[in-house]
C-alpha cells in the first residue's frame, strides 16, 4: 500500500502538510472539519501538492522534511 504526502492551502493562505493512504477521503475530512485541529478553523482547504511514498515510514520522514521548509520553499515546490 502506498502513502501520500500532501500539502493543503488553507483559507487564510497558510499551508498544512500531512500523510495518508487515502488522499481523497482525507481532504474531504479536512474540509468537513473532521481532519486536523489546525485545518478545522481554516477550512475550506485546497490540495496543492502531493507525492507518493512506498510506505508509512518513508511518508513520515518526507513529511518532516517538508514541514521544516519555509513557506517560500513550500511555494517553490508547489
């Protein structure tokens, strides 16, 4: 089973990075207020970036790398 690392653009212009093995469902959860606490008050969100990783461990490592980037660096990825 592959995993996705994703970046969402929130209503306030901030970015949220996460991982999932069901991307469509997870984005719907974020938009319905059942996702992360961070996105609950910043919905609606828009999926702006995604990449596939072979397993959960790889996805978690990549998520940490992306979260360490500045907003400008994330915008460069997008």
